[in-house]
């Protein structure tokens, strides 16, 4: 009887999940396909390509060491790679893909799918929950998750007496002298060096010298241990802070590993709760971190599959502006928060969720950038980017391009927010407190510009009443809009 062939995608790197769970070398062989689309399909960040390729090659070697026959092919695309050897096997098996594109491609060639269990919430379960809701609020999903998974619960009540501790978790960065944690650096082995040599021949974005990202399960486990030891305690209060003194504050840096399967959500939650039970970690930090793993991450994946592949094309506000030069070149702006964030991305392909949302995405929304262009850039430059991650985050939350299907109001803010939550503004060329002066912060000016041009769309949105009412009280709205037009043109030229 012919053996089965198990295809392993680059985000299925786990021996105990998906199609590999229970697999036996006597019954099956393994296939990895290194698609040239990953190298030529877009101008990806070097750190992203390096991590994905090296992690897959390391995992392939681990399977060989276990006794599996492993085929590691390079092909124009995944489907053509599978077709190269599929006829030699009884069937081709794969974990249900995490993107629409790969799902359609594998369906076309007759692959048999095993349920994707890399998430705590199946697609079927999310659809069932979503169909029972009047609106798809994250908070409602998160509470359902907590009860369903019995995480931080005392009977049917939330541990600590509250479902979240947001009010305790919104502190600005501490003053100078605060000791931020050190982040991991990983030595590069022969496989890593081979990948680096190969990708050097391609035209990719960013730098690859920084060694933050390890490419093995051991690196993922070491990073989890580092977080629980050095950062977990202070994670919550400072999770939204931005500071020149630390590029990651107390964030876990685990998303990169979670999104390829080198570590799994159930493992992370188990270890986090174990550390919390030992004492010394406030519930505000524990709950805030748990919410990212069982709440936000699972919610975003559910939304991706619930809304369908056409969701990525949403553009309710009709935004048409091309991607601004500052997103690809940190020298094309005098805005300290933006140039610092883009430089950090250039360095290691990563910044935490607040620079992503309240600096990069906020600016893209305020400047009326086309959501599809911004989505493409976000997918290209982040080492932890995946289609299911970026489509809802950009289209739904960041750009409000879906008309409120996901988030009931746009996530926009002026310079006051950045001034409060960071220490970027002190030596910036722009003043976050004014909106019509030559040195007015572009965020502050464009915040009101955004409201002025979209006011009619939002006038029936009760969550926007306060902002729109505030706009009506401005005695310099006309001058602010005029200044906003000037700012946008300057941003387009890379001069603001």
C-alpha cells in the first residue's frame, strides 16, 4: 500500500499539531515546498524571509532526525511543487491552510485536509459564536473564551472581580533611569547562514544583521521563559507605552513563533498561568497578556474566516492616496515617532502593537492612504505577518475600511495621544498641542482634517458623537483643513 505524503506549510512547524499529529515514519513521508513566490512575489523584509525559510529547514531536519523521509523542494509555487511528486503516493494530506490563497490552491490539486488546531478556537466554533451576536465585539468574544476555556475564572465569575484591567494597563513610559529588559540574541548556525547567503541574491527590504529572531523551537521556548522571568510582571501597565529607550518594552516577542507553530497558544497560556500562580505577577499583567493570546489573536483569525476573502478589498471611505514615502524610508519625515518606528522595522521587522496601530496605521488612515496599498506594505515588512493577521487588523481595525463591520469606530488620534503615551515628542520638530501653526504636529492637524472630510459618514455613529461635537466647536476649522491639505501634500513629497 502506497504511503501518504504530508505537506507541511511554513506556518505548521509543530510535531503535535495538524497533519503531523500522530504521524508515523512507517506510514508517510513529508514534503516541504519552498515557493519562489516567497522570494519574488513581493519585496518582503529580509528578516521575514530569513525567519520563515530557516525555521522550515530546521524543522525539516528535526523530522529527518526522527526517521521521516523528508522531501524539501524548491518550486515556482506550492501547488507545482506538490504535483512534482504527488503521483507516487496514496494521498496528499495537509493541515487546513491559514490563508484563502493556499486553501484554494491545495483544494484544486485534491489535497485531503486535517483540521487546523493551531488555534484554540475552531473556525466552526467562531462562526457559531459570531452568528449568535448582534455585533462582533471583541469584549464579548473574550468573555466567551474565558468561560469556555476556563481561564482566570472562579466559577462563572472572572478572577479578580473584573474581565479586564485596562485602566491599570495604560501607563506612559517611566522617566529616564527605568531599567528595561534585555532582549534575546541568537547565534546563527549553518542552516541560518545558508539561508542568509541564498536570500542575499534577491531584492528584499530592510536589514538582517539583528539576531533577535531564533529559528528553532528551542529559541521559541527560551523566549517564553525570558518573558515570564523578566517581563511578565510589568507587561500589563506598560503594554501601550512607547519609548526611545526600548523598542519592545515588556512585550513577549512570541507572535513570530506562534504564527509558524514553533510554540502554541495552549503552551503559552499554560506556562503563563503557572507563573502567575507562583505569585509576584499582578493580575493586570496576567489578564492583559492572556487577553492577547486567547482573545485578540483568536478573534482576528476568526474574523478573517468569517468575513471571507473579499473582505480585503473593502474601502468604504474611498481612500485613494498612494503609500507615503515615509513608510519605506525613515528619512522622509521629520516626525520623530514615525521615523523611529520605521527605522525599527527596517532593523528587525517588528514593533509592538501600539506603534503599529497608533503611529503607522493612524497616520495612514488620517492621510487617506489606500487600504489595499497599506495592507500590502504591512504584510511585507513584519516578521510575524500572516494574511489572517494583517487583513482584519488593517482593513477592519486600523483603516476602518470595512464601514464598521469589525470595529464600531475608527482608531484615530491626534498628537496628544502620542505625547501622552511616549517620549518621542520632546525633541520632535513638531508640536502636538497645535493644529494650524507651521510646526503643528501632523497627527493633530490631520485628526481634525479626517473628521471634517468624513463627518457626514459618522454623524449617526453614537461612538463618534463626542469627537464630531468637538470639531463643531473649533473656531479655526477652515484653517485646520487648509493646513491639513498642505500637510498631506508635504507627506506625499517626503518633506513633512
